[in-house]
């Protein structure tokens, strides 16, 4: 094909190798293995971090569940007898009826929820007055007083 403004036929550059229509291009390096390797590495690091976090939390929960707290339940008052209900180890409920005042009991509490509860109920004496106390490490944490026949005082709360 000839160009009307240029009557000479168009010449193409010579081929670098005879019989080869295109020049040999250098091979491209494949990128996808590196991208896939990077994604895999990030995934493994995130999963390892999650496992470490969960393992640390499980260890702390285990330590807390085995930690012991010594609680002293104390009831004082002027009544002759009282009915006393308290939580024992493992949240078991114990009761002592016709308990002589003053009354005291030491309990070791374990587990995740370290909660103590103490209730005292006066006898039928009109002048009966009783006070419940929950002590942790020698310090009074909870206290309440009840006055009158069959009146109740309840102390309860977290002692952990």
C-alpha cells in the first residue's frame, strides 16, 4: 500500500531473528505467589494473636476460680436466740436455728463469683436487736441491724 503523499512503499524494521515475527520479551515475574504468601502470613499472625489472647484470658479465669477468700460471718445482739442463714463454700446455703449470740463462723470461698450472704432473724423477744457483719481480711464489708421480734437483717455482696 502506498501513501499518496509519499509514493515510496512503507518499510518495516528488520526482524531480529529470521522466521520470528516478534522480538523475545523478558518473562514477567509472577506476583500472585507473593501476594498469596503475604495474605497467608497476615492470616496466620492474626490467628496466632487471637489464640494467645484467648489462652491468656482462660489462664486468668482459671487463676481467679482457684483463688480463695476467707470470710468471717459475725452476728451480735441482745436476743437469747436467733435463726442464722449463710452461704457456705460453693454457694451452699447453711442454717443454724436457735443460735446463741454472739455467733461467728469462718468460711473459705472459691470460684468465679465470690459472693457472701448472711441473714439473722430475731426470736420473739420484743427487745431483740441483732446485727450481722461480713468481714474480709479483718475489715467489715457489709453490716445491717434488725430490731424487734422476728425482724431480719441481711448482709450480702461481692467479697472477691
